[in-house]
């Protein structure tokens, strides 16, 4: 925050927090951490839990996993299990004063007699937006999802019908929830648990002023556009934090001024945000949490003028929009480099997405339904 940090907002209500799977590091996992912080007496359940590949803070919580988690190979390659998560959640019942499902596909199918609130990050992309999402899946996973698609859509709609209340992360997802499920929803912007005031750890070989991308390395993230722009701007450094199944292909075609850093600690991520010229994104996200993280460090973003970014990136206050093309991103980077950013104003913009703001809204909603 720009002034004094607000105190944490917590509830003693022992709700059940249910999430799809905890096997990676991303925005949805940050949101789950914020939920658990808001309800320290609650329980936590997911289909798969791999402590070594998700945020270490989960290790301090009592995370329960479904029986499918016992298959180690599936736990380490969660995409193989996607067709089987529906019956896994359908066969599990949880009881609590209220249930909060953090879902982008499966968690909302959990059985309960308690009030159920679904925080929908997105209707399942592999069911409703497969062209962009399934490109990075293996043939076995694509075939399995294709065979089961009709049945999974029926299950998904029935599962969402069991929700007493639906929350979404952006107006984009609110429109998709209405289209897919015929349901109204309430926009509750997400938060990040990355503390901008925490310590940092310099990343060897990077000099301040680089362009930063924080993303899983997946096909729909359109990182090929970033590589093409990096090739045009050969005197500048582009740093990519994140990993994923497209890493080998991206590294093979990347110019020499692109540095792939893989998964980093929060201390290194804080250093990267503090020392970047701007965060750069090439994918149209459902919300897009990394610009909020960058803004909390006073750093702007250069992002597509699309989807969730339209809710929270403000032109020439917290970022620059581009049109998604190579030329458009190249022009956006030039504008960002030359623009006189007010770092205090950028940080103030991020305040509205502080964990305490998110927690206050979630606590109020869950205490209303319990």
C-alpha cells in the first residue's frame, strides 16, 4: 500500500475451500492462498496437490487431496487427469458452514448440503474455448477430452446449477458465465499474495531496465509474438519467468536477448518487478493478475487491449495497451519506455486489489450465506 498497511481481514468461520488442483504457480493459486488467509480455521481440498511445484505457503496449511492424487504420475502431469476430475469431485462430499469453490473447471462439482459459493476464474477453457487452449495438450489428453466433451459439458452445467452464488474475476467472465450457464454473477476482482514490501534476491546476469514477462509457457499465451518483438529490439533484454510444456520449443526459436528464468522464488520475483522497465503480456487473459503485481511495485504494464485487462489496466496510468500484433507490441514498448510514469500513482492504483480488500469482500459474502 502507499500509506500504512491495513490490518488483515480474517473470519473464524470454518468454511471449506475447494480448488481444482494445486500443482503449479499462477494467479488462481495466489487467489486460493488469499482465501485461506481470510479463513484460517477453514479446511482446504483439491483433486491433486504437488507441494514441490506450487507455492510453498500451501505447506503450512492442511491440504487434503482426492484419491486420484495417489497416482503420482497423474499428480505431476495434471492434464492427463482432466477427463477424470469430474467423477472425482462428484464422488466427494464435504460438510461445513459454507463451501467456497475456486474453480476453472471442476471444483464446483463438489457435493455438499451447505451453501455453495463458486469463485469462477473461467468456464472450463478446454470445453468452451478449446481452439486456443488445447494446442499445448498432448494427443492422449486431447483425444480423451474430445471423446468425453459432450458428457463433461452436461456435468459442468449441472454442477454450476448447484451453486447458491457465483463470483467471477472480471466482467469478461461474468458475460461468459451468463452465456454458458444462464446465471448472473458478481465481479470480485482477485488479489495476489506477493507482498511488495518483502525482501528480494537479485537475479544474476540481469541489469535493471529489462522487459519482464511472467507466464506459464503454454500455446495460448502467444509468446511467439514476444519472441518476434525481441528479435526486432535486439539491443534490449527480455526476461521470461515461468515454465510449461512449450518451453523447449520457445527456447529453440528465441533470439539471444531473451532469457528464460523458469520458476523463481518470490524474493527473485520481487526483484524482477522492482527492476523491470515494464511487465509485458501477449495473451488475452480472463483477468490477468501480473499487471496488478507489477503495479504494486510501481511498475507499468504493456498488455493486449482485450478481455480482463480492460477491467483494471488504465491507459497511461498503470499501463499501455497494444493490439496483439508484433508491430503493435513493438510500438507499445517504445511508448512505455518514453512515457513519464508516476510510480506513486501506479502503486496507488494497485491498492484496490490489495489482499485486505479481496478478503473483506469474500468474508462478507461467505458470512452472509453461512
